[in-house]
């Protein structure tokens, strides 16, 4: 507890944009997020008052960080299992717990557990015999690092065994013929309350999410409910506390689970303006065992587009922001405090409106302008 | 400019809730608000990364603070004129400037200037001869400190000259028979762009604003436009940069200007969820000469209620928040990081909905619960 305010202290391991935006939500709740950042220049470290600089792989740093926190949670999946267990053994409240988080850290464990639960997933094998697997599914296949992948990293589409990346451990999956990708975001509290957001469509390019459409356009209501139920069931079965994002393939034969994340998620950034409760506030409410907030949409159509860094030179980011605001006074901008590098995710924009086509055009135009300045 | 991000640095003098909420808005714009706080326990100092502790009456502290800021602005009106002028003479960009801010600092100067502009105000006199004034208007009269008053402080309703407070300088005004109070909030940029928010009703109790209803219910559209035009005209004539809140009396004979504030204002807190651009973001956009944001409502009815501290004892603030969230999952809470003291403004709540009556009932119930715990 923060003795100055009488309100709880949440510590978030990782100082990226998720912690940065969680800090914004913490401020409204009367709190101040404590952040463990790798560098004082991390996006959240630039804006938070209570910053520890240290490695998330360093147990001593984690222990010093956890001291005085009412609960410790995460901006990423990279804290080793044994460290999370050690913190819990010390008596710190760490949410989501190690047992749950394992299924967001280890793709093989996730696939095995989902199989046990009878949850539909792409055909997969634990590797390393990719030829045998491809003999059944055909080439190309999808190779995924068991650990450490995120945001398109750690995933390869492979045409033959000669193209295999050099990895300590991987799984192989069929390349699923899909209509589109969906994301079902839910929050769950220690008490067991679960709240589901409307299911969204995530639009990928080169393995990176570029746009999120909320709600997913023309999604069959039955399938939307199926996706929400699946996410609620997984949150409960895996004992997740906090947010759970379930990335889904929408196929002709039904839904398949692609990935799980147990933290605020890129597919939920639209909730800042587009839902009554943002995913960042919801994550805080969940890990603090507060009753969860209203997940309803604030408008019929909400589109989030990621802003990637463009080629250097020409117009500065600040000048680009000026022009963007002149062109679209209603666009909502979120910059992450990062140095611009080509292809780096430096922020996002959200367009809220009554028409999905218009909101999408506005979000696209804004993200494209910030990247290309043309 | 912040060399780590290539984005501007705004410094705000004053570390209260206005700076705290402006910091939240700055984060989205890729910035980190620099705050000059009187104490490290000030609401904004608890949550911002770049905090200077010092007095706003200390020119050396102000100079050290201003160094490296692209623009310096204010969370209150208490910086002495000569210090603002000195900073400007040093070459710092200070917005609003001293000449404009004078009319938010000095009620006599404000009344005189509004008179010159032909803007309707209550009948007033510069004091000290209250008897002569009351002989014309009748008792009671309203006595206002020329400087330093805010939020109901510095204002007295006086029944006779024997009740006069001991003040170095005051003005006296007629007690206006009014239907209600309104507030017209506009933003103006150095370029001269002005954006007006919908006019709101402010509900006062004991001289303190307790609720804000957006838009003002049943306000004649002609009078709403008149209020907006008046605020736009004042922002332009007084050369305000940033926000200008014009507090108005709505009377049978028309609108009268009560007070001016040149900063984010309590009557604009509803904009965080209720307008497409919050007043805090808008203030930053204005002082940075960014194009201004969309001021449109996000819903038909938005009600903000201030949360005052209740009597100590019983349920903690954190427990009250738990119960509030259970009772109303859609209520939006903003706590300011202040110690709870009876009658102290410790936060606000906002209810957004389709019906003003329902939104008002929700906001009232939430604020009352947080104060009384019953």
C-alpha cells in the first residue's frame, strides 16, 4: 500500500508501451504504477514516477522491485518461471501466477494443455522431425520457437526442411487456410469474476498486427459467442488472473486457437477510447481483485492502427503529428516515447465512429501518414 | 525538446490534479509533463517522471524549471505577474502570457476589462465603500478577494458592512438572481485557432462545484451559441493561449460573466470520457500550437461529480472503490492521490449515458458513496 494515498501499489515487470499505458490507467485509480525497466529510456520509464532499472532475468532485481508492491504483474512474458516461483515463495503476490503464465511462455506446453482441454488448435507436432509432419500436412509448414517469440518474431513459414531456423526448441504447425484472424480478450480476477470484450478482427501484414477492427465486422453472432466462451473457459481452466488475449484463426471449419497472451495486448488498444473500460484499467482491476469494469463499446465502430517508424529524414515526428491533427481533429494518437526506427512500432492511432469503413479509412490514413509523411 | 523522443517538453507550474491529469494526456502524445510541485506528495508529483520541487513564487525555482521546456504553462493562477514577465524576458515561452493571465488573477482588472469590452457582468464596484454600493443594489452583496481566490475560497456573501472579511483588496458585486450557472470552455492556439466545447451546467453547493452536466440540459440553442461566442471572443480579445473557462450566470435577462480561468478547469473534467478530445489534451495542443482536437460529445449525456473526502473512520477509500465498482461497472473514477480530509476534493467520477437523468443519478450515487460509504 502507498502510505501517502492509502491505495495499492501495482508493480509491472517490463517498461514498454504496455506498462506506459497501464500507468495512465493507474493514475485515474489514484495509483502510480511501479515499473521495472531495462533502461531509463524505456517508454514507461520516461513517464512513471516509480521506476526501478534492472533486468527481469535477475532475481535480486525482481525481489528488490517486488518489495512494497501489493501485486506484481507483467508487461511481457520473458520473466523465467523459476523467478516467478521464487517471488511467490517469498510471499509476493504475482499475477498471473507461474502456473498460468507458463502457457503464454511455452508454446509447446500451451499446445499440449489446449489439446488436453479439447480446445481446437492447428495440427501441430513438437518437432524436430519436420519432414514427417509435412508429409502429413504438406508444405509449407509454420515453425515456432517454443519460447521468446512475440509480435511476429519467433515464427517462420518454411517451405522445406533445409530452411529450418537454428533454434534450440521449436514446434511445427500446419499452415491453416484462414479467412481472417480474431482476438477474444477477457479479464479474470482472483475471485473468479470474468469479463469479456467484444471479439475483434486483427489484420496482419508480414506477421505483424497492423489494424484491429472492433467489433469484428460481419462476425456471425454464434461464432462471436463461441470465441468469448472459449476465452472465458481458458481463463478459468488455466487459472489466469489479469487479462487473457486469445488469438484465433477464423476458418471455414470453425475457430482455432493460435496464441495466448496474459497481459494487455495489442489487439486491445482500441479499448482506451472504444470501450467503457480500457484493457489497461481492466488488467489493474483484475490483479487487484477489484470488480471488473464494463466492457461495452462506446461507439458502433472502432479501428486501431499501429504506427510503425518510417525511413529517417524529411519531416520530424513532431511535424507529422501537427499535420495529422490538422487533417483529422478526431483521431486519437498514442505515441510510446520510442526513437523512430524503420518498421519499429512507435505508437498507435484509434478512430471511433459510426461506420467501420470510415473509421478504418481514417485510422489507416493516420498511421500511413505518420510512417510515410505522404 | 526531449532528445530521447524528438517531441516537445511542456512544463506545468503547480502539481495538483490538473497537472496530474494533464500528464496522462501528455503520455498519449508521446510526451512526459514536467511538473513544478510544492511538495513531492502533490498529486502530479506522485505520478510524473520529471518533477521539480519548488515554490511557484520563487523566481530562481521557476527559471531552473523553465530551462529545457518548449513551453511553460500553469495548473493554477498563483504565479506572480512579475515572475511570468521575467521568464518571458528570459526568452522562455510562457502560455498563457502574463498580459492574458492577469485577467484570471486579478478580479478587479478582469471586471474592468470586461466592462471595456461591453461584456455583460454583474453590477460591481471596486470597494471599499460597500454601504454605498449596497444602497443601490440592496443587501446581501457578494465580496470577492481581488487575488488568490479559487474554488469557493475568497468569496463571501455579506449581509452588512460589519461582516466584511479582513482583506487587503476586494471588489463588491450584486447577488445576481440566477437560474443556474453555466460554463463555456474554449481552447485557443498561438496561431489563433479556437475550439469550443459544448456549454455545460455547473451545479454548486456552498460555493463549490459539485456536479457538471454536459451538455447543459434544456439550454436554448441560441443562448448556447451566445455563450460559446462570448468565450471565443474573450479568448481572442484577451489573447488567451491554452484553455479559457468562462463561468456564467444564466439569468432571466441573459448571460453574465462570473469568473475566468485560463487552464484546465473543473467544469471540463467530463471531457476525459465525454468529449472526443479531453480538455487536458486540448490544453497541451493549444500551448504547443498543434491543431486543436474535436470537441464533440461521445454520448448524449455526461455527468461529472466531484468526490469530496468524508469523515475519517470506517471503510477505507480502497474498500469504497471496491464497492463502487461492484455497484456500477461503468462509472469512471479519477482519484487525485490526496490524503482524505473532510470536504477536500479528492477526485471525481463521470457517468456517460444516453439519459441525463440516469447519468446524473449514477454520478451522484458514486460520489456520495465514496464520501459517506452509505
